[in-house]
C-alpha cells in the first residue's frame, strides 16, 4: 500500500497539531514498510526545503508565486500588513487560482511515480483562509480520505460565522472524499453538524511515540503547561488560577512552554505569582520532554481541542494530567481515575485541582501511573498506525 498525505505544515517549520500528527503517522507508516509521500501547497513564509527525506518519508513543498524570505517572519507587523493587503486586494486569490491546477498536476505526477493507492488530506487547508471567493480543491485520480482535525468552519463557529464560500469549499472537500475519519468523537460530531455532513464518520484517535520519558529527577512542586499561548487553550485561565495556587502552595513552580504573547499571560499574574513562573518559549521536543519528565502535574484547561497531542505527551512522560472537560477532553481522561477534568471557565476548580494534587503526592502519583499505562496501551503510534492500515484497506476494498 502506497500512501500520499497532503499537509501544508509538515515539520520542520512553523506547524501546529496537524503537522505533528501527520509527521508521526507518516514516519510510523514508513517504518512499517509502506511507501509514504507527503505533499502540500504552502502559503507564504513557511520556508525550508522544497524537497527532502524525513525518516523514510519523501516530502514535497509546493509554493505560491507570492512567496519569499520577506514573509518568513510571519509575526512581524509589516509582514502581517502586506499579507492582509494581498488577501484583501484579491492578489492572493489570483495566485491560488493559478497554482491549484499546477498543484494538481504535480500531485498526479507523484501519484503516478510512487504508484499511490490513496490520499489522506486534512479538513483544514491553510490556503482556504486566503480565498475571497469560492475556489474548489481539485479532484484526484485515486481515492481521497479526509481527516477531521478542525476545519476553518469549525474553528470560526466558536467566534463568528465564516464566509459562505469557505463553508462551501470545505463541504465539497468532505463530499468528494470516499471516506471521512475524525480524530475524536467530538470532532466527528461537531464537524458533521457545522458542515452538514450526513454520511458515517470513522473515529481513529491521534497517537504518539509513548517511549519518550526522560530519566531525570522529578520536582514534586513543579507544574507545567505546554501549548500555544492563546485564549482558546485556556492559558489565561491557568494564569488566574495560578495566583490562587501560589497563595496556597508558595513553593510551587509553573513552567509555561510554547510560543505566544508572554506579556499578556503575565498581565494576569499577581506580583508574587510572577516570581514562580518560567516561560521557555518554543523549544525542541527533547527539551519539552525533559521539562515534562521533571514535572509532577501538567494542566490543559482548553476550550477547543480536536484531540490534542500535548496531554498524551504529558501522560507518556509520567505527569498527572489535569485536562479540560470540554470538547474531546473526556475521551482521553476518565475523571479521578487516570487524571482530572476541569471546566476552563472555573478558575477556582483549576486552582483547587492543582493544589489538591500538590498536597496529596500519593494521589498525584497514582493518577500519573494510570495515565501512563493508558497512553501506552491505547494511544501508542504503533497501535494507532495499525488501526489506520486496517481502515485504509477497508476503504480500498470498498472502492474497488
């Protein structure tokens, strides 16, 4: 079986959960002996090589004409202004309209060269957010499976309705697929609702390499958050809760790992609490695993998660996980059995959960051990990859 994954944020480079999930799956499928290719149409500023090998995976990056080194510092104000102007004037749309057929031709070349049997693509495709009118994704000559990570339509339903053309484009991507798979029951249910999709959706959870814990001394008063510093991840709620934790357990320390506006997080902290918080910014996976392995508690009070890798990594590194009770949180954690669930709106509950575990190390250790066993038994990438293989084979048989 030869597989082509479509991904426009494949590491190395600026990527989110989709990029990490695709890389983990692609590497594992290659290790299992399958031919695996990854290709994507990248929006301006991603950088990196156009073509390379990654642990047995062949990766291709195709670019828009409106690209260059200027766009690589995406967070700079001038880059944001120019990018917005290109979108608002329709120049980005014109470029995408030209490049999509060329992208299709290159994909068909890959399909022919590597004898691809099927394609898997995400519901979220970055180029769509730059489109100012309807522009369909091209149909390919082999079966296409769509994986639901959280489309633009889904993401923007939380705040405001996306333009009708975006909904139509994402609906068409689903309707053209031979099958749709969700990374959680929650994501399958919500995507079907927002995109009016009525066919059956398989659910296969994300997985990780669970053999990642670092042999390092664990700090019994160290708490950790890993993820982007944005409101949807609940980081500001955690900051508010940490003020209460600091008063109850003055020796407790919080490490915050991830990119984003640190100043805004700090604005929610009391003067005393600020002294107990360390920001690492964006760090390597190895450094992240060291911080996780030296912590006793990890906290993820998120408002929006498809099926996050961060809590899985924390469980694999042996921390007790406090996870959100919203979205897909309860699909990973069974409350008070292998972790704790909290309402991200309830700052006092977040704080009391942290304080309780810090003051009851035996309970904390029990949750950590159970969580570690669970992630290794159910969410190891080898197990998840085999579930994908069985799913792919069923789809190919149905398509024949």
